[in-house]
C-alpha cells in the first residue's frame, strides 16, 4: 500500500509539472457545441451536454488532481473486495467503488472557483443549465461504468462466480447512477469551495465548509444505496428462486439510476439558476485557499 501511494504521489507530481510547463491545444474543447445551430430545445440540451463532456475530458487529461481520484477508484474496485470479502459474493464488493465513482460528479460548481461566473453568463437559461448538468454526469459515468464492468468481470472470474455477474452488475450500476444523480443535484443545493492552489493531491475543502462536504458525502452514499435496493432485492430472488432474476436486476438497476439522473438534473438546473449568486459567493472562497 505504501509503495502504491508513493508511486501515485510521484505520478501526480510529474503530471502536474508537465501540465504547468507545456501548452496543450484546447481548440477542440472550446469549439461550439454541435447541433446547437438548429435552435431547438433538444439541441440546446444535447449540444451543451456534449460540449461539457469534451471540456471535462480535456481538463481531466491536463489536471492530475482530476485524474488521481479515478485511479484510486479503479484500484479499490478490485483490491478492496479481494482483501475484505473472503467468502462468496466478493463481486458485490465492487458496489463501494461504484458509489465512489458516482461521487466524482459532485461539487461541479465548486471546482470552478470564481470562474463560475463564466458559466453563469454562458448557460443562463434553463435548457443550457440542464445540458451542463447532464454533461458532467455523462462524463462521470463513462469511466465509472468501465471500472464497474471490468472489476465485476475480473472478480467473478477470479472467484469463479460468473453466475453472479449479471446481478452484481445490476446492483453496482444502479449504485453508480444513483450516486451520480445525487452528486449532481447536491452540487447546486449544497455547494462548497475547492482549493485552487493545487499544493497537494489530497487537498480537501476549505475550513468552515467541512460540514457541507461531510453532509454531501453522506447524502451521495445514501442515494447510491437507495438506488441499489431494487436490484438488490432482485438479486436475492436470483439466489433463492431463479437465476433469471439476476438478468432482470441487470436491466432494472441502471434503468432506475438513469431515471434518477434525468429527474435530478432537472432539479439541479432549476436550483442552480435560482441560486447562482449564492453559489458563486460560496465557491469563490477556494481561490484564496
């Protein structure tokens, strides 16, 4: 574990040095959202959504502090179940990594700091604000789904539990999408400042906002657990009655989470537009930390 942390620290320092001393091209990330020229409501949402996905991809590639949490989640997704769960069902231990992956969609406005005012100008209407929220969620889901699928598959092969794979995927994907939905909504409801100094890979929220951070974290975990309840019940049926219920869980789990994302992003956009001055005042404190 110490060796892994040392390697992670070395990688973070090297990546930070490279990002500060090179000038990468961001032309693609700054291009106008495609399909928005039609002026329709759907184009405003989808165009802004894909613009934010591309933007988050560029920032994650350039900023080691945005990549490090994903490496930690990927590491825990396989190592934690193997170390902690000795008997059958280790594949279900991936649910912890699934929820942690969902938390990466949290504090979307806090990471911007005082630069949030640019978003306030660019996405000042309900449709574009909703597209921005969906874009952040989609970007978090792409690596999250990949980590969950790979980890569940690897663990099911290692522990010879391939018969549990469909149910485990349903539970974990439900937890991932549910926590992602809540993380986005709480970004607008309970924002908190993020340190902009980049002095440490493990820098957290600023003093005076720890309660916001802890409250948001517990709520996100709770949402992930809640979204996994229905596929979890179907998993019990698969283990006690008919294995086909495991495949039903694989369909129901992500469906519940996706429905939650669509519902919560609407609420997130409304809350964001109604509270933008307050949110900006809270998150701008991170620029001075």
